[in-house]
C-alpha cells in the first residue's frame, strides 16, 4: 500500500515554465518521489523515508519562494512599462 503522502506527490505534481532553478527543484523532487516509492516496499526504511519527505518539503519550500520572487519581478516589470 502506498502512503497518502507519496501518492499525492506522484499524482499532484505540477509542472510550470520557469527558471533553471525551478526545473532543478522539480527534477530533484521527482527523484525523491521515485526513491520513496521504491523504499516503501522495503522493510525498516521508515526513518529514511521520513528524512526524504523532510528533504522533499524543504525543496518544495525553496521552489515556492523562487516562484514568489519570480512573480514579484515579473509584476514589477509590468508596472515599469
């Protein structure tokens, strides 16, 4: 059985155009998702999965900050025109 966290990661992944950093964040999150799916099938990997989920959330936070910063920059450019 796939935990809800992993299921939501895989099936709710959002792809958007953005910076190189955003693409890197997306690729890293995808790799973590794959690791979680594989490790979920192995006994005694709960601690490792918890750590990977924590790292995933950190990357997600960095990604969100990058998107907010990019929106502000684009918004400011529109105001300047």
